[in-house]
């Protein structure tokens, strides 16, 4: 990933390069996560429930409905999340606010790490329930293949989501090149301009005293010739 800009992306507003985006390891991992999650929940929905001699359908994993429900739930949510984060990756270089970019990376890092853990739990859960399925209760070959596919791609999903977590951590550690962002990008607001001062615009301040005449003080020099002061009473 390019270390310039903010959190692995360049300057906001740069042109989108589709070829470079597709070749990114993160984009490839997103596509794999999307495919693997679809395989897991689709396999369980289509072939994960079998009719064992009755009208009621049973989960292929040791007749444990919780195992099937868990695999479907985490697989479907991972399927939606992969599409969401892929769209976020496309939009990410257009985000001008550093704070918003940081929130997006933190969201991806937290979700990917958490889903890595859920996939690990799902793999262990499905594999354990499948191993407990007795030979007498083994479903049809087609259902068995679906169960094995769900277990295998759950394991592959652990690796993919762990790699996505590492990518998110690397993007977070890259931080921000502050020289590419203005105050408007950092705060999300237009920078405030101070009011111009008299010194900045070159105006000259004329003191108020210059317009005031001095007070009248009568002295001998200011009296006209022949003037006599009135007598005091």
C-alpha cells in the first residue's frame, strides 16, 4: 500500500484507477471473503437440511440446528460486510476528512478482527458436530459434500479475514501525512479568517487629539493692546 496521504490513500479528490485498485491485495482478499462466505451459507441452506425418514428436516451436522443456523448467520453477514467494505474501499480516497478516514479504518479493523474470531468458532463448531454424526445418520452423498464444503470454506475464511485484519492494522499504523491536508480537511470546516487589522491593510490611524483644538488659556501675550481686565467685585 502506498504510504503517502492518509491511512494508505493519496490526496483526496484524486482520480480513481480501476486497474490499480483491482490489483491491490486488499481488493483480492475482499473478493475471496465474499466468495467463501457465499459458499458457506449457500451450501448449508441448499443441502444442509435432510429428511431422515420423517417429514421433519434435520441439520446435517449431527441434527444440531444451532450449527446450521450459526453457519448461515455468520456466512450471510460476512457476505454483506464484504460488499460494504469493498464499496468503502472505492470511496475511501474521496474522503477529505482525516477523522472520517480514521473512523473507517478503525471500523474495518474491529469488524475484521471480530469476524476472524467468529469464523474460528464456526469452523470448530461445524467440524465438531460433523465428527459426532454417527455412520447410521450420515446423510446422502450430496449433503455430505455440502457439509464438508461449509467446514472447509469456514477454515479458509479464517485466513482471509485474518489477512484483512492485518491490512487494516497496517493502514492504521501508516497514519497521516499532515502536509497533504489543510485545516479545512482536518476539522471538516472552513478555516476562520481573522479580521484585518490596520497594520495589515496599510491604513494609518490618525489620533483623535489631532482634531481637537487646545483649550483657551488667557495670558498676557494673548490679550489685545489696550485691553483692561474688568474690576473684581
